[in-house]
């Protein structure tokens, strides 16, 4: 049984500030170890339920946050900043289940710690089929294309709620309570890992009862940017329509094609520096 793990960092218990989860800052080394422990806990839980193979796609910032030699389960490690499929690089139909570890709330959420949606410098809000959507929801488009269920998500309560919009049967390990966008009441790291391990085991044990994402197609992504320059540049991508001074829409009958166009928009938005 193969498990695909897409890992971020903002959802780790104890992480509440950008300095804790970005290379070059004094506290980063400590908090990257907390992230690794949570990923390993998810792998250990899956192993206990019969999983045999793992691919960890390091999807946070520079995408080189983990220590390959200490990944549990002899997991393969997909790292490196440029990945055409970004947080879902490496997923295909050979996998049996998807874990989202250390995910976070959307930019539009109210007070979810370190909330953002792909590019916080450019993107103010994103909706999928008219509903506010997080990174987990957008990544569900790729899961739907390959027919792989999202069975575990870890982070705060907002992360749980926003993931369940698209994967209602997902098992959630809520490891911290957001107080504001820059504060949270977190579980002790040991207890957080115990919870994640338990939820991962439950998810894999009950895999047959967990429904796959079923986003209504054709699907539409609506992006609101911080200013009109981003919106204008986004229209250079064929099929993107400007709907307002700072907003655009992308629609497609193919969930993978829609995700690829969205990710291209994200890459393009990073060329404008304010």
C-alpha cells in the first residue's frame, strides 16, 4: 500500500511566526525538527495499519526542509524548489491514499495562524466553484484526477474545516488552536505526534470507507489579487478571464488541467515584487 505525503510547515504544533519556518532564521532548525517528527508520526501510524511505501513531497518554501536519513518507513523524499506540480508533484494513480501534513488555513480564513493561499504577496482570496478554498482544496483537484482519496490532514481547526469541504471523510489531527494569524495554543509536540499517529492509523485502516474528492466539473477558480498588476499579468495565460480590477477566473472540465493553469498563474505572480 502506497501513501503520498504532501508536507507544509505552518500547521506544525508550536509554529506561529514566519521566522520559525524559513531558512536562515535562528529558530528554524528547532521547528524543522518538530515538522519532521509530525511527518514521521503520520508514517508510523500508516505502517501500523499496513502501509508499505511512502513518498514525502516537501512542499514548504524552499522545499528542502526535511532530513532524508531520518524519515520513517524508508520513505522516498521529493525535494527542491521548482516542481511543475508544486505541492502535488509526484502523485499518480499508483498511490492508495494522500496525507496533508502541517497544512494551514486559507488567506480568507478568520484568524487561522499563518494563513495564506500559495502566494501571500499576490493572492488575497481564492474560490473554487464559489466557495473559499485553501491549498488543501486546490490540491484536491489533482487528487480527483488521479482518483486517490485524501485521508489525513493535520493543522488547526480551520484547516480541518476547509479540507472537509472537498474531502468530507478525511481524518483530521487538530494539533493547535489558532488565536489569531500570529498566535496559537498548541499541543505539546509529543502529544501532537501521538494524535497524528493515531489518526493516520485510523485513516489507513478505514481507507475503503473514505470517499475520493468529487469536485463538480467544469470547475471554476476565482482569484482575487492584491492589485491589478497581478490580474492583468494573469490574463496572459490562455483561458484566463479578467472579471474585475483585481480578479480573474479560470474554468476547465479537466481538474488536472485547471490545477496546472492555476499553478502557472502562481509562478507568474512571483515575477512581480512589490
